[in-house]
C-alpha cells in the first residue's frame, strides 16, 4: 500500500513540475514585443504654396499610432501646411484629428484613415466604409492615406457656406474657431468646443498656430492688381467649370492657378479622364 502511495506521489510531482515549466515558458514568449516607431510624415513644398500628396497607388496604408505625442509628431507639419494653404488653425485641425480619430487609434481611423469623422454626404465618389455613430451603419469616407483625410478636411470646411463665418476669425483664435465649429453644426456633441480647447491647451497645440499671410501665398498663383492685393483672400468661394472640346486637366488647372492633383482631389477624381460637358468644381482665387 505504501509503495503504491509513494509511487503515485512521485508521478504526481513529476506531472505538476512539467506543467509549471510549460506554463512559465509560455509566459516568457508572450511578453516579447516590438516597439512601434513614429511614422513622421515628411513634406516638401511646391512653388504654389501647397505640397504634394502621397502617390495614390490604390492601396490602403495603415498607420500605427502609439500615443498622443506620436500623433502630434506625425501630423503637426501636415496641419501647419493646411493652415498655410487654407487658413484653418493648425491647433484646431490637430485637436479635431485627435478627438475624432481617438488619438489615431479609434476603430474608424484604423479602418478608413478618416481622422475627422467626415461622413459620405451627397456627391462623395471616393471609397467608403460603414460605422456605427449617431445611427447604426452610417457611411464614412475612406482614404488610402491619412494625408488625404487632412486635405479633405480643409476642402470640407472651405467649400461649404455654413462654415464661411469661421474664416472671419484670426488663425490664432482657436477658442472662436472651436465654438464656431459647434455653432455651424460640425458635431452634435454639446461639449465639442470645450473638448477641442482642452486638447489644445493640454498639449500646447497653439504653438503650431501663427499669423500667416494667405495673401502672400496666393499672389504667386494670380496676376492681381495692386488694388486687389490690399484686400484679404477669401478661400471659401468656388465655381463650376464646364469642360469644353479639346481641354485637358492641365489646361483647366493652369487657368485657375491650381495644380492638376489638387483639381482632381477637389473633384474626388482618381484618374485624368474628363469628357466634354463635364462639370468640375474649381476654387475662385478672388480677393474681395
């Protein structure tokens, strides 16, 4: 009897030892991690004051953001360039990007590179995906690269009349911009302005704002008179160009002092094909 008891005891000890050893080995493998490196977006400016967007290869490029500092380091220069081109404070753009994208780690941002929660809306011809927001399964715009989201955010604000009043504010007055966005209906959250202001002040995003002269940048694109140069540039106006026989995208873009790439993005075009009679939205580079 004793021999059987001791035999079972030894066997049980051996099995428990094997199990513990296997478990420890499993835990050691699990804690090995590869650190995430910030994906800094490098920008070179064109002669027209804007900057080239990433080549649209048709492939979705996922961005891994590890924390708030990583997000700011990645997109701060993009926000500054958008401010220079369109007059939207970089602090507001970054704060909206942080808030709407869940610091770059939200489900919508990860699935679509949509950092501003812009829904499809009427006329959207680009890619899209569905996400539960105010209602279930709402349609949101999808971009191959986050920089397209930043440019679309600028076009979204400058091409809709309800946001026109925002551009009366100084680019350094982020509080008026934050409250103006809520008043214009950008978000349904009653505390939207306070959340933007809190992010700007917590992470000192206002340091990216500066008094810039849109007039100086636009002069390179336009042959304006001295009288016109004394008046501020209004980036919110747009018109429709009807394509005529023999016209090319290059000729149309040159006529309106913009690049072919920006003309395509302004109309959500993914190729250079145009047809006679086609309507194209074009910015009115006008001083008023």
